[in-house]
């Protein structure tokens, strides 16, 4: 899990609720996240947002089996 959020919640004595997405749902979530991060960069021009965009692009490439070196 990204950022160990479920583990952190459990360490605090609370119960984390997680959901495993289907491939179709995961693809939709990736696209939504890319749009969200691009909008955040558009508003802030923050380097952190560029890093977030790159992470999402990595996820897109992995999901679609895209070789970024071509």
C-alpha cells in the first residue's frame, strides 16, 4: 500500500478498511488521479505535484505495459 496508511491506522489501534479494485476500476482511478494531480500542478506549479504526476505516469505505464525507454 502506498505510504503505509493501513499499517499506520492499525498501529494506532484502529481498523483500516481497504478495497482491492478490479482492473477496470483501477484504470478509472489512475485516470482520475492523473487529472487530479495535473490540476493541482496547474494551480500551484509545485515541484511536489510534478513528482506526483510522474508517480501516476509510472502506474499508467506499468498497467498498460508501456516501455518508457522507447
